[in-house]
C-alpha cells in the first residue's frame, strides 16, 4: 500500500521522533513538575499518532492516541496524575513497543501492535488517573468516618480470599470479585495494597476490608458464584476495631499519594542542581529548536534528507575521479602540453571545493549517537544502584558517519565499564570522602587531523597492583622487574590482544575483558586508545580516530621494488639513512637521530622480501632513506626504506584480507598509473615494536 | 425431567470448539445446549429468540468479536449471563469483556469439571 521509499521515510522520521521523545521523558524524570517537557511529549505523541496512521499501523496510532490523551489530561489538570516511577517506566516501555513496530516496518513487515497490548495500555493509563472511576478500593476521608461508624445497618468485615493455584488471569479474577462485592458494599482497603490489587499483582491470596449492609452468609453466597476461588474467610469486625483501622488506612492512603508526588530529589541518581539543569537545557534547547523547524508544516524546504547509501556512492565516484584526475596530471606533465595543463590546473580548485563539501555531507554531529547514551547511563545506573552525573561535552563536533557508527560499540563498552566497575557505590564513595554522585564525562574535540573522544570517570581507577601481579604470575616479569615498569607500559599491556587470555576472567576490577576488543576496533579505524588512570581519582580512556579516512595525503616509497605509503600526518621527518648511525642493542635495531636512540625497523626485512641476516644488514647498502614516524610523545620509530617516491593524495580502500591477518597494513590504494600500493599502519607497527621490546628476554 | 438443566447458547467461530463444548455440556446433569452461533451477529439473533440461561462466548470471531457481542447482549438484557471462553494470553481482552458485563471466564483447554462448575455456580 505504501511505497518502499515512503516507508523508509516513515521509519527515519519516526525514529527521530522517538529519540526526541526519549529525551523529553528523561527531562520529566529529572523534574516531574516541569511543564514544557510534558507539552513537548504531548506534541510528539500527537505527531507519532499521525505518522503511524498514515503508514497504515492503526493500532500503533491508537496506542499513540492513548498517550496523547493521557498527556493532555496531565497538561490540563496538573493535579490529576503524579508522574511516578511507574508512569515514567511505562513511557519508556512504550517507546520500545513503537521501536519494535519500526523494526518490522524496515523489513516490509506490517505487523501492528497487538490488540490486547492496546487494551492493557488503556487500562493502565486509566488506572493512573485518580479522577477515573475504575478503582473499586476507595480512600475514605476522615470526615466521613463518624457517619459510616454510626450507621447501624453497616457491617464491617475483613475478607480473606485465596485463589486456586491454577488461576492465571489474576487481574480479571480480582476485577470480578471486587465488582461483585462493590455491588453490595464498599471496599476501603486491601492487603498487600490497593495498587497491587488493582493490577492483579498478587501471588495467590489477599485480604480486603469491606463495609456492607449484607450479612455474612449473603457475602458468602455472592462469592460462591465466582470461579477460581479456593478458599474464603469472612470475619466480622466490631465498630471500635474498625474505627482504628479506618484511621490506619487513611494514613496509608496519604503516604501512597505522597510517594507519587515529586519530592524525589533525594532519590534521584541525577543531580538536580539549578546550574546543571540549565546547562543541559542549554544543549537540548538547541535540538528542540531545530526539530520544531523541521516539523513545521508548509514551510520552505531548507534541507533534504539524503539516503546514506547515495552518499557512499557519491563518495566512491568522486574518489574514482580523483584518481583519474591524478592520472591526467601525470600524463600532461610528461606530454608537457601547456594548454591542457592549464585547464587541468584550473580543475584543482573546484575539485578541492567538492571534496570539502562531500566530506561535509558525510559528517554528522556526534550528538546524534551520543545523546542516546543518556538513556544507557540511566538504565545502568539504576541497575547497579549508583549515582551518576553524566556530562556530554563537545557534542557539536562533526565526524564521519561511518566512523561514528564504528565508535558506538567501543564507547558503549567503556561507558558501561565506567559505571559497573569504575564508579563506586554511593556508600563507598562517601567512605572515601568523595561526592556520593559519581562523575562520568564523555568529551569530544578535534585536534590536528583527529577526533578525540574521552570517557572519564572519577571512580576507583585501574588497580595497577593487580596488573603487576598478573604480569608476574604469567612469568613475564619478576617481582622486582615489574616494579620498574611505569604506568604507560602497564597500559600497553592492558590493551594488548593477548592480555585478557593471559589473565582469564575478572582482571582490574572487571575491566579487561573487551578492552582488547575495544583497542582492536579503534586500531581498525586507524586510530589509537590511551589510558590515564590514578587510584581512587579516576580513569580516562581517550579514543583518537582520524577525522576522515577516505582521502589522505601520503608519502610513497619503495621497498624491494614494492610500493608502499605512509600517511603524512604520522611522518615527523625524512632523512638520509646513514649506516653508521644504526646499531643493535640486545637484538633490537636502533638508529641514532639527533642524539636520541630511536627504535628502527628495516622494512625489507620486516616484510621478509629477502632473507637478510643481521650481518648482511650491516653491509646492506640498498637502503637509502629513513622515515621517522611518531605515534605520540613516548613512541616513535624509524622506518628504513629503499627509495622515496612522491607525495600524493590517495584514496584509501580499507584493508580486509582473507589471506593474511597482517596488522601492519591500514589499507590499499590505486595510483595514477594503475599500480597497487599498500598503506602502512605505522601506529600499529610502532606499538608492536614497543611490545616486543618490552617482552624480549 | 430436565427441570434444572440450564439452557446454554454456545458462541464460537470454530465448529470443533462448539462441538466439544456441546458434548461436555450435554453430558452433565446441569445443562443442555439449545443453540450454536458461529459469530456475534448470529449470537444476538439467537439470544433474542431463545433467551438462554447462559451464553458461552468466544472472544476472537470474524465480523463481530466477543467483546462487542457481550456489550450488545448486555444492552438487550442487563441480566444476561455470559461466560467468556478464552485462550491463554488474552487477559486484556477478557478484562475488557468483563468490563462490558461478562459474568465470568474460563480458559481453554478446560476440563469437564470446570464446565460443571460454571453451570452449577453461575448460570442463573
């Protein structure tokens, strides 16, 4: 009925709306009395109602309608409903229901929300409204006590009922029982409690307190007509007794109502300070502003939605043209055609402009993914009973869409770890004289050609003593040696792929499993992972990823007749290789550069193009060029190659090979003349060299 | 004679279920099936014609479902005694039917003893 394209549009629009809705619910949770989020929520459910109806999901539309009406009620009568935990959770769950419909819709499956779920929802929403007449158990106000107690025809009972163990539909069963009793009297309290009883939330038995003109045997007769009752006991109570009970019930009713009012600042796991609220509002005001523009019907179309697939194709085609342009340039240089040369030169500027624009298209704000983490942290904090203040910084930073997607699972892993294992429980934090509320910060910024994403917690930090123990236990170091290792080195070990298997489960207070996977993922992206941690102060994981990896400037060079490339951004300096400056210390090759001994690697040997022994190396004169590459302040390496070629723009095709699990290759590229060139992953090579150096015994 | 036997109208869109119910009810001493309806519309017609003591009502039926039919029957006769015959997992629908006036409910698969209980306790 609805075209595939339209369905795609429906899915993406609805997803956006659901995300926005989630944000509003979170806001309500932090401040249940705030009017604006409730209004926004009302509006989004209204829009969702329309969207789902248009797409043909009638039950989903009714679903949204119930919420819309519910929220309208809250909007208009502020006192009729208290935004309790139960309601908040129900709102979140409703989003999941809608998301599941979307999930089906994406594959063309038009399965709508189940009819019974719809009715369940309507009943639940009704039951929250204290002004509705659904409840059988009534709160009797103190001013009515004397009338009731003095009325001679009133009898007071405590009724105990046990249901048959085979009873499944407890809510309906209780409905039928309460209905029957309410026809002949009034129920004024129940055990376990009125709310649970209305929901059918009992194990098997319950008690109710009943006021009625009926006699004992009449009540029995009434209940005899109802199925699934295993046992019933009706006890008559005298006035004095019941008077006391009525007072007790009144107290309990009042407490229930109080519990649902927003005095929850003490129970919140988010801090509710004015300052912070404003800060977050500031960020979110920006989002909602953009969104309102978008949903404003009939306005100018200032933006279009583009399918990501189309962007990818555009990117690829453009990449191919860049290669062709380079070819053209090279040929023209050889032919020395002035006229054509000028034309091609003039192409340079528009090309750069298009390149920039296309890059811009592929960029998204990290916000789109990072705001979702708010919900994640909320849920994990709730699950672990921790108090967390979650701060997002730099959400405006733009990053390649693909890279952002790849960053998601590592970040989720790190964020969860921070809550599970990093940040201590409020009790423990208090003992350590820390703020009970732990800080978890996700900060994004750009520097040089890279994006930095920091996950910081002020928790217990990495237990380096445990790390040292593990290294000793695994025989890598002796007790004395391991004490000599500084934290940087220890961090390297934590991230090594082999480390988790070395230590087994549960190392560094639970972190470790998956950290290696995180490090791998980042490496695959052409990035790196840094750890900074201090005991009881906290831990920061810094993910550094290239801003965009599609088109790079690289230095081409020759090793044993094969072409390789290194991205310019990693190259410090290039100089002539001088034999005498190379020396072996403990079987590791070093090169003396500006009075520093830097680890070096003979690429011909590394790639084993020829079998070269150490002695041959000293005599080997083919290598002419040394390239100094820097990973960070602590880690550099010198790559010894045969010949230097040109610097050029290359289009990187990421390397995923079935034939080799070489970690040294970042990707490949096709040059002007059609030849294939492999791009070195210098960061990985440098890291590996360091590791071997430390490991070497 | 059959003086205490309740007159039952069985409403279900599946003949198999109708037969099964009919057999069980007719075997008991307490009830006899005087008519069968295969959908809600038939149910309303037959009810008005025959005024049974008890109606067993299936929930999910074509054209007019159990909830709507219950509502209609209660409108015609507020004292109509309707027992919902439901499948597992239909609690919300059963509750809805109860709110519309159904007296009680049983779940499939049921034992003959349960039907007897219904006839004894509930019907009129």
